[in-house]
């Protein structure tokens, strides 16, 4: 992971894209540790870091599907390594509260003022190309 973040810094990128995904698998109903309540399916949680251009830089090992993205990022010490590399990360709303200075997430809730809506649009526009990496990861 450190090497991937060093390469990102040397490439001149100011940020990386952080996301988690659930890789589905067939399990018995009683095997609850791998069950994701959000997806209502059994699977394994993977955390990944991608470049702003959509290149997959790093993928974590598989964790139980019941682990939330924020908890998985804390287990892998992602905020610390990203901060140490001199970068910041754009994350989705699942990473809210992880580390507000290192992982930037969109604003939450309804009835947002216009400036927050505009920032959320910009955030989504910047994260968009990196989402291709996560689509490739699932293939």
C-alpha cells in the first residue's frame, strides 16, 4: 500500500479515490459473519485505492462482508498511510467520520444549501473516473 501511495505522489496526483466493495459469494444462510445487511447478500469486503484517472493502485485482502467500509479502512490503517504520503482521499458517504481532513466525503442530508450541492457535484465528478477501477475489480 505504501508503495502504491508513493507512486501516486510521484505521479503528481493530489488525491486518490478510496472505495470499498462487496464481492458476492454463495454461503449458507447461517453463516452470518459474511452477510452484508446493506447488500442483503453474503460476500467479502474489499477496500481499494484508485488514481484519479481510474487506475487501480491497491486492493486490500478480503474481510467479512458484515464489516462496514469505515471499520475496514480503520483496520487497514488507510487514513494514516494516506496522510503520511502527503495525499488526501475522496470517499463516498460510507466513509463519513473516518478522518475528515484525510478522507473527504460528500455532504449528507436533505435540504442542503446550493453551495453544498455544488460541492457534492464536484466531488462526484472527481470520483467518477476512479469508479471505473472498482467496476473492473468486480469483473
